[in-house]
């Protein structure tokens, strides 16, 4: 198990936002992941795909579950944050990204996002093989922390 000191040292600035680093002080990696990247909650991401379609836009498609209802959505957007928040909004989940930090890793990308539902804010983390997948996972984690 990674100690909290070693874990936080390995995710020092600029990888982890200062405010999140301070909030997570003293957590083990297991506790950090359970808190900021929960795998449980009313929202679960099934699949995520994106394809560049020109002019800085992307065709994005996702399948996700909200409670027991499966949603499939597709949208053309300027990136994964716009796409995922729009898809979730259409499904009745309101999430806004107020701070966004991304860092490449040995196996892909990690994204830290400060999310808001208009009443509360919560930090979330997502990781994935691509920056787009990582962003989508961070937004889903944030939505689960807020709802």
C-alpha cells in the first residue's frame, strides 16, 4: 500500500491542484481513489468514443447509466468536457466544471476537476488511456460526488 506521504509527493504541483492536495492531505492512495474517483453512485460510464471532425470539433458518443436507466447519447462538441456535461444535462444530471487540471501519466492521462451542481462543489479525479476518456471519467466521478 502506498503511504499518504508518498502518494501526495508523487502527485505534487502541477499534477494535482494545490487546493485538492491540501484537501487530501493524510489520505492513502486507496482512500483518495475511493473519495475522488468513486466507482459507485447513481451514474456509471459504460463507454466513451470521440472522433475529430474538423474545425476543433469532435463527434462524441457515450453510454452511461443513471440509476437503473441506460442512456446512449451522441453530440458534436469542442471537447470532452462540453460533450459529457451536455449529455448528462440531457439525462437530468447537472454538472459544471469550475477548475480543470490534466496530466499525462505512464499509462495515459489523469484529470482533476472541480465540479459544481449549482449548490455544492467537489473535486473529482478520472484516469484513462486518452485525455478525452480521462475527462469523461472525472466528470462522472464529480457528478457522483455531488448527487
